[in-house]
């Protein structure tokens, strides 16, 4: 019997921005030019890696983004 059966197969870990793959950062910067990233988390769920990023534009608007490891945009949300 394994204990992992008692848990779901996802985990969120806060990571330094320097650990976010360059292709993911490039997708974010091309989608929201001028964004300054402030926080990053890495989520692994069923062998898929998703990066949850937070950032702010020069106009003060803050965004939360979910980007797959392959660069696919999952969600971009204006943070009120």
C-alpha cells in the first residue's frame, strides 16, 4: 500500500522567477508587453507542469497568468 493514494496528484511550489523557463517568460512578455513579473509558482499535476505567474504593467494593472511548460496560455486574469 502506498500513501500517495491518499493525496491528489498536484503540488504548488513557490519558485524564484529565475527558475521560470525562458520560453514561458517570452510568451508572457509578448502577450502583455512591459509586464514586470513579481511572483511565480510551479504546479505539477498528473505529470503536467504549469507555471502560475503574477505581474504588473506600468499603468498599475496587475495580472495573474497560468502558462503550461510548453508555452500554452491556460489563463490570463486581470487582478482587481
